[in-house]
C-alpha cells in the first residue's frame, strides 16, 4: 500500500505532466487563433448588429514548408478578396493583415446561428530562418493564400557529396 507522501508525489508528477501538455497545446494553437475586430459601418446599414456580434475569434490555419532555398507559407483565409490582404515580413515573422467583410445574401428570414467571424484581422506566422523579403511572391485562390519567400543566402542548405573510403 502506498504511503501518503508517495501518493502526493505521484499526483505532483501527474499534474506536472498534464500542465506540460496543456502548455504545449496552447503554444501550438495560440498563433492560429486570430482576433477579428469589427469594422465600423454606416449607421443605416441593416447588418451592423450581425457584424458586431460576429466579430471575435476565428482560426486561420497555416503551414510553413521549408525547402533548400525557399519558404512556402500557406494560410487558409476564406472570405476576403485578394485586394483585402496586406503582407509584411518583420523581425522573423510573416504578418498577414486583412479584412473579411460581411455580405448578406439572404433577404428573408433570420440567422439562428453563425460561427463566421468578420472584420479586420492580423496573423503573425513565425519564419524558421532568414529570408529575402523583397523577393516574396503571393497568390490567393479558392480561400487559400500562398506566399513564397526565398531564403537569405546564408540560410540556404547546401548539399555536399562525401566519398566513402
């Protein structure tokens, strides 16, 4: 039978393990959760109430792929037009700013539930290496923003052939 100090020690280890898992999950997910700030619209706009209620938090899922000489960033951002985006590389981050506008398509009826976020947003995606920001290219199609950024020359991987003796 375990003594009280042994049980306490076991609980402490379990708690530490649980907290470590939550912290890792938070670190991985916190950058994907994006705040949508309401856009001020004219007071006669009938959708003002809905757009105010639908400003909040949303997920803009992203992935960063690293090849020998390029970084590829892919961000799922359905809704905006390509002219609604602004891109900036700053201090090791790709900063994506944009706006997702509410466009009411239904004339009759009411919304009972909506989980879409509308408004201005900003997402900072950490870049794993130095890049040549002035040579970046971006494409937006079907709700997916793709950015290609060349790595800085000192960050590029080189392949070396090694002879076996």
